[in-house]
């Protein structure tokens, strides 16, 4: 009986570890400066998701290489942030606790779904 009690935590631990499933994700993310690209490939066609933020646009680089825009949509995104004092008598250099970070500029993020 004592042997069963000693091995019970080991069995529970093995059960928990064996029940975990490894994640396999065929999508890869590439971060090039402010350009977010999500690639997924299959046997029939290649798809590409590209995001351009805050007024940047480089879609012509992809359309010149044979990519076709399937879907295009925009989302609102915060481009820059600014720090302001929480109260009038707050010194942000001495007291870091009174600093509030607020959105400064709000722009658009363009999202393109491309296919080849």
C-alpha cells in the first residue's frame, strides 16, 4: 500500500505531461521594420497577409512580383504615444508615478490579403 502511495504523484505527473499536445503552426510571421507579413503556403496557391501602419505603403513591391490583392481592409491603430503629467504640480522627472501615457497620433493600418 505504501508503494502505491509513493508512485501516485509520479503517475499524476506523467498523466499531465503526456496529455499536453505540442503546437505545430505552419504559419510564419516575419517582421520587417513596421511591416507585418503572415505567410501560409499550400499546394494549390500561396497566400500572404501584409500590414502597413501609419501611412506607410509598400504594396507595389508585391504586386510587381506577381501577387494579386484579394482583400483589403483598414483598422484604426495608435501610431505614437505621449507622456503627460497626471496633475498640475507633478514633476515627471522626479516622480515617475505621476506620468500618464496617452495616445498622441491615431492612424490607419492597412491589411492586404494577397494571393499568387
